């Protein structure tokens, strides 16, 4: 998979020799962040620009292991660098947490600040062999890349993995809800309970160094979120910054497996046997911790709905996903046996984008992380929204109340209440097997089609990507 170097400074002269422009990609050590920047790396690399994807050895292994299009990755010209792993306590998620935010990951987040020194060494090594060095970094790695300001031929660009809608309104609420020319959407979820104090302090640390960034990149498209991208750009701190919305970064599930040694996942084989748009895909991402009670109610709700389903039931990621065994979540006795003809429970890593792109998939019950939301939107699949923390409440609101391509399983104002099996069953039935659900599916399909068209020649996202490439290679 591309060129691999354990020593960030080794062989850089030969790699970057005579290079006009070289890009260094610096992801945040968290699954959705790692994945989005790896997709962006493939896009930039496809323009014959030398690109270095740099993270710790453990998180590089994680990013590659879970990347959904290995053929795309193998065909790219990405140079991978393993920064030294940072020591941190990789704890097991609390099965009954006091807060929804995955605080067990905070030691991993905090340890990332120690990557500043190896990042600076990599930057100086590459800068000596290129006319210009472009550092594209996760917004949560701004502290780590601050030394870009001291390198004359280097520029930094901040990648924001959240939706512009949630980014703008989270920031607006954090600032005390100052005056807006247009009032905020009625029913906008509150900021309360979304984040832990520790992560807010970590975000504040990053914000201190955003003054060094040249511009912002979003995994979104202007046809969906142009208004909110413009609102962010109008902020007094951003008026001298450039902005590009170049999503969806991961636009297709129709991968050619004919030359692949990777066998087809069993859930895709099961989907092949189902009727079109008849299956609900259930997955709550890599950071959601569900209680035993919630799992029980969800299992009962799926059973009561009578609808086909694929349920990815995994524990939340640890900071180091390779440390220790996963806690196997228990289902009600006899559940899998009773429903073996109706649904499938997947306990390993599932090919989400391929599931969403399968013609048999008719809905997605999701925590509403932005990656999952945008993948579902791109594939034209409606969402049953059940937000848990961070930007998810606002993403869910965007999906259900503004874009109107989903239904709420639970709203943020009722987050402390256990969602009953009967509520779950009603939402599933409505989304998959009702007239209202059919109308939502139609809107989702129309939005998915228009979003994918934005990546074609003349589409706004395609032009935004071309604008970014032209800018960094000017």
C-alpha cells in the first residue's frame, strides 16, 4: 500500500527530489478522522502530488485495516509514516457510563500533543527538498502542526471532519448565542451534554493555533450546506481564510472485487438475497457505548417491527483497538435463533459504505456521526436518527428537520430517557414499510443523486477540489 517508512526522515530526499509541491496529511487518532483524511489523501494523490500520511504506528495500522477500498489505496502514491506511539492508558469503555461522550478515549486524545516534535522533524526534512510543503491537518491536530509557521515554504490547511451546520451552531452556542441576521432553526438542539469538560479544553488548545492556518477544508458540499459554510467564513476570525467543500470524499460502494483477494463479507451475501430497499442497517459507529438495557430494548424493537435488518453490534473502540479483547455484548436469550431468517447480527468490522450502497438497504439507524450521515446521504439512504454525543445531535437535526431525509428515534432533549422497544419498532416500521417512509426514501434518493453529481465534471464539489489543487500547486 504505497511507500512505507518507519523513520519519518528516512529516504525523504529520494521521495521528494525535484518535487514542486508535497502534501503532508496529519489525521487525529480516532476512526472517523483517520478514515476521512485517508480518503482525502487518495484524492490528492490521484493528481500526481507526492503525499505523506503521518500518524502513530498503531493508528496507521488501524486506518489501513479498516479502509473500505483497499484497491484505491494500493493504486495511490501515498507515503506512509509511523510516528512513535505515544504512551497512554487504553481503557475499556464503561458499560454504564455517566456521560455519553466517550471519555475513555481522552487519554489517547491527550497523548497526541506529543507528536509535535516528530511532526516538526518530518516537516523540516521535506521542506528542504520541495518548493512548497502543504500540511493538511485535522482540526484537532492544530497544536501538533504549529511549527508550520516557522517554515518559510510551508502552508497549513485545516480539515474539519464535522458538518458545517454543526460546526457553526456549536460555535455559536459556545459564544453565548450572539445576534444572527437570520434566526437559528426552531428546535435546534442545545450544546448541553454534547461534550466533556476535558475535550472542550482540548479543543480550546487547538483554537489558539488556528491563526496559522491558510484555509479550511470540509467533507461536505455547498449544495447541501453552502449557507452554513458561508456563515463560518463570515466570522471575524475567518475572513482572511480560504474555504473548500470537496465532499463526499467517499462517493461509491460499487467496488470491483474481481481482482481483489478480499472475500465478500457475509452480510453482503445475505443482502443479495433480500428485496430492494427492504433492510434496515443498524450501526452506532466506533465511539457509542450502549447500555445493556438499551441493547435489550433495541433487540425487542427490531423484533417487534417485523422488518429485515443488519445490526452491527460492537463495543466502542478503545484508544488502542489492538489492546485486549472486545467485550461481547449480550442479546436477549434466543434472539438470534428466532430471527435468523429476518436479520443478521454482525460482531466484526462491517463494510458500511458497501452496505449503504446495496440496493436491498432501505434505511440506516445511526448515531449520526457526520461520516455516517454523509455516507448515507450520498447513497440515498434515509436515516433513523439516534444521536449520542458531540456533533451528533445537530447532525440528526440537519437530517430530520432541515434536509427531511430521516426520522428521529430519540431527540436530544429526551437523551436521558431510555428509548422503548415500542418506539423503536414504530420508527422502523414507518421508515421501511409506510407511505411516509416511502416519501422520505424518495427525498433521500433525490438528494443522493444530486450529491453524487456534484463530483462529476462541472459539479460544484469537483470544481472545489480542482480549485484546491490549483491553489496549492500555484
